[in-house]
C-alpha cells in the first residue's frame, strides 16, 4: 500500500495590531493548532503566550520571501504551519511573498500546500478606534517606506489622496534609515490642509506602550515618529471635540445639494 500523502497545510495569520485581545478567534485557533509557527521575531514576541510550548522559527526584518519559502516547504513536508504577520496579511503583509513562493511551484504542488489566509485588524482601524471617527468617510492608506515603492510615486499618491479630500492614514512615517520622510510628507500635507486641521498620531496601538495624541497639522511635527506610528490626517470636514477627532458621516456637499 502506498504511503498516505502529507496532511499538513499553511495558514497565513494576521495577528492584528499587537494586543492579544485583538486576535480573531480563527487566528488564535490557527496558531494553537499549528505544529510550527514562522514569523518575524517581533511578531512572534507579540504572541509569545500562545507559542511558548511550540516550535517556532524566527526571521529578521527584510527576509520576507525566505520566511514564505520556509513556511511553504514545511507545509509540503506535512507540517501544520502558521505563518504570522502583523495587521492583515494582504495589507503591507506577508500575502505577496507567500503567493510568490507558491507561484514558484507547479500548480498541483502549490494546491497541495492547502493555503488559508486569516484576515486581521489593521493599524488603521485600530488607531481610528482610539481617537473617534476619523475614517467614517472614504480614506486612503499610504506607507512612507520607499523600500518597495519609489518616493516619487509615494509623493504622487499622497498628493492625489489629499487633493481628493480623503482622510489619509500614514504607515511607517519614519525609521533610522529614512528620518526625513515624515518632514517631506508634512510639507505636502500642509499644501492641502490648514494649520488647524486635525491629526491623530498613534504609536503602538493596542500594545502596553500605546500612546495617542490628537493634534493639528501646524503642531504635528513636534511629535516623534517611527515604524510603530500611524498618523491619521482628517479630511476637510474633520474636527476636534472633547479631545476626539471626528468626521461626520455625511459630507456637507450632500445636504447642500
């Protein structure tokens, strides 16, 4: 009798913004049921209480495709693998490297990996929940990291989003390798928003070191920024009341029509 085929699989798990309370039930179950958990070391630290008794494989920042290939390899060998990623896998997450790794295989081999993608809470929605209703109308999310997207494209996207009167959530506003990107972005923001336009700056949303500041375009550059910070720029209807950053559900143009 032939040996039974491997019965493993790969679950790509969005762990949300960081706090364990913000894991979905499916995400937690996938991690608990896994034989091995693969991920960037910082993400593994965020879920350490769930994986202390498991095998886990750490990767440094920047090794996304290596992470994905290792997870796929182990799944093909019959292990139940949870590959964890911050926020949602399809929003600046590990979904693209995983699909790239699968496309390197023959179609039947890729299908045998049994991929499941578990969505997660994003930094944008986690941060917005802490400050009011800044994203109640249309909004855009833009990362200032030029690791994968050229700066001139980022600048064009930011200008167009602000010009279209969208609220804008900025991810990865600064790092030690690009300390001036937030300053460049602020100059663009200042072209399309007044000095008193509201801004929310949230660092480490849902984590123990969480900080939340509601400020203005004119004063926002007095704050520190890093990779763990999300910045929410309101649209033209956003305002501050009782310390909250609020955007009305209806744009004034609707009632004026």
